[in-house]
C-alpha cells in the first residue's frame, strides 16, 4: 500500500504531486533569479534600516520624554501590525503620491516595485533593529559613558567614540538574524508582483498547472538559506561570548 | 562663599535626592577646597561619599545647592559643563578604561577629539606620562591584557592627559588585589607632592592620614566632622566619627 503510494510520487507526475519538479529544466533560471531577488531585497532592506534604527534607538534612550514617546510609538506601530498591511499602505498610500522612475536594477529588478517594497521592509525592519541597537547600547557598561563624559566629551562624542563601537560588537549577530528574518518576511512582496522566490513559484504554478511542486521548492530554498546561516551565526555568537570573558 | 577666589571648588548647601525624595543621599553639604589641597572623604558605606564626589563634575545632578569651580557656578543654566569637565579629572573604582582602544588611544582620545592637542603632541604627552608611571611598554596593548593596578595607573594618566586643575578619585584602590594597592597609591602620593589638588574618597586610612591635608567624615548624607588627619584620627569630637575610626583602625 505505502510502497505503491511512495513510488507513484515519482512515476505519476500529476499536477498535485508534492515532488513534481518537472518544471525545473524550463524554469530553473527564473528560480535562480527569484533567489537573487529575495537576497538582494532582504539585505538592502536591513542595511537601509540601520540608520533610521540608530536614530530611533538614540531617541528611545533620550532624557526627553516627548522624544522617547515618538520613537516608542513608531516601534510599537510597526511591530504590532502585520508587515503585509504595512506594505499595502506604503505602496498604495505613500507611493501613489511619489512616482518612482522606471529603470532596471541589476538588469532584472523593476524599480517601480522594488523601491516601494524596500521602503516598506526597511521601515518595518528599522523598528526591530532599533530594539536590537537599544539592547546593544544598554549592554555597554554605564561606567564607559561616565568615563567619557568626565573627560569633557559631549554626549554625542561619547556615543560615537566609546559606546557605539562597543555596541556594534554586541549587535552584529542579532543584525544577521534580522537579515534571515527578512529573507522569509520579504515573501509578502509577491503581492506587489516583485519577482522574488514566492512570486516566481506562483508564476510557475500558473503557467505549468503544477500546483504544489513550485511551493515545495520555494520552502526548500528558504530552509536551505536560513537554517544553516542561523546555525553559523549561533556559533559565532557563542565564540564571541567566550572571548568576552577574558 | 562660592565667589571666594581662594577656593578652586566650593560646594554650598548641596542636596541630592533619589526616587523623588525617598532617598536623601546628600543632606545640605558644604565644602571648600583650596588649590593644592588634598582632601580625603571617609565614612561608612552608603554615607554619600560617591554621590558627593560625582556631584562635583555633575555626573550626578544636584537636587539643590550650588557647586562652584573657579568661581563659576556649574549648576547655573547656560554653563558648558563639558568645557569645565576637561579641567576636572576623575578616576573610578572600576577603572572604566575603553576596552576597544589601546592604552595610548585611551589616553590621547579626549585631548585630540577636544582639540586640546594635535595627535603628535598628545602622543608625546601620553608617552611621557606613561614613562612616569612605569608603563611605557604597555602603550600599544589593550586594557584587558593588564592587571588591575596597571589599569588604574593608566586611568590616572588618561585623566592627567587633559591637564586638569583638580583630580577626583572614587575609591581608586578598592577593586584591586592587595598587592597592587601600593603601586597606585604611590602614583597618587607623587601627584599630591607635585601640588595637584585632589579629592579622594578612600578606605585606605593610612593613605588618608599620610597624604591628606584635610579629612572629611560623612555619615547618612551629611558631613559630620572635618579636620586635620591628627584631629580626626586621634581626637575626633563627634561620637559617630569616633565609632567609625575605632572600627576601621
Ligand atoms: N542611582 C541611585 N538611585 C537611588 N539611590 C541611590 C543611587 N545612587 C546612590 N543611591 C543611594 O544614595 C546613598 C549614598 O550612596 P553613595 O554611593 O554616595 O554612598 P557611598 O558613601 O559612596 O557608599 P560606598 O562606600 O558603599 O561606595 C545610598 O543610600 C545609596 O543607596
Ligand atoms: Mg561609593
């Protein structure tokens, strides 16, 4: 019984077969471009999030209550609503006012979709990265700031020369994890027709009538990208912590 | 009074409260320091010694009262505290060296950033100071390679590189292994002998007795008694001073 079913998976290439990858010879190139699109999208989104996140984190640690609240509200808003909703609001709201000129990035990425998409992901990510930075800054011993200030350095100089260089080290693993999260989260961009992994899978499904196989492949690709990377980061983090003790 | 030009530091009626007045760390304290004086602040744990010291360069913001540095009221609005802090060196119990910078960079960072000296000048100053404390061979090491005593001597040099007019020490030897206390105290004695104005919170009664011009005894946020080492250690007037001295000697 079982054996028959198992063999049928590979012999009978019905369109609903989980392991029907017969589209690969024809669409392999599209899949590879989809992977590239996803990686570019997630890395650029997190990089674009770094500066706003730094600003948000410093605001969050400010002595001024109003400044703290503004940053807190931004972070709460973006962390407490689905990224899909944010994407829609930013695409149909903000980018109906701003017109993005059409050009191709790396020859295959359409700017009119990519730029709104990156903007939405970066704004979302900056809320998470801000909390990462805040934790990284707070993890630096308070005596460091006191020593810097006692020498006559301003708050800003102390931050730039003493606190942030030490915070960066605390923060790098978490930042890498944020890229991994973004690799997965960026799949929402399929709704805008951005040709990343999920959109590519959907397109292949539509034109070949193979319903499950493309998504199984997409799942496999996401896993192969994120799981080993997160394991490597975990190891680096453990080694860094061991290094700190001495 | 604060406007008396004899005093390099003058504290008037200083009050510091925490948690909206639930903790009174300093309870109407006044203090005058003349140029070249060495003042030792002693007292039991929690008596407000650190709070007093940290108020002098406004690391703690006073609840009320005035702090004069060279006749300028540091607590008044519009004072550029960063400028004055350059002239008030501070040494901490836990050294607080910058771990991501070499010993030399630790020392030259502030003078160069604040444009007090060029990079070249400041390196020369730093090396001279390191030579004096016997640590010139550590110039290019990172702080985590050093012993506690070495770290604290570097922290003193880092403060001195700004050419301060007064040095504040908050229990500079309390975090050290006993065999390293001497090397740090020796540097401080040398500084005192050169005429540096120093305010030292310390548990080292031998040092206080030998080096200080004036001892201040604090308890419960108040200055209970002040006087020469002989007076405080041999003839304390206040019963609380007496009890404390009996306990620590
Ligand atoms: N940030 C703070 N928040 C609340 N209370 C504080 C704070 N800093 C100090 N205090 C309180 O103020 C009082 C004085 O503290 P301070 O550190 O000045 O004492 P100290 O004489 O330096 O003691 P020690 O010898 O233990 O260093 C203590 O009761 C302490 O608990
Ligand atoms: Mg103390």
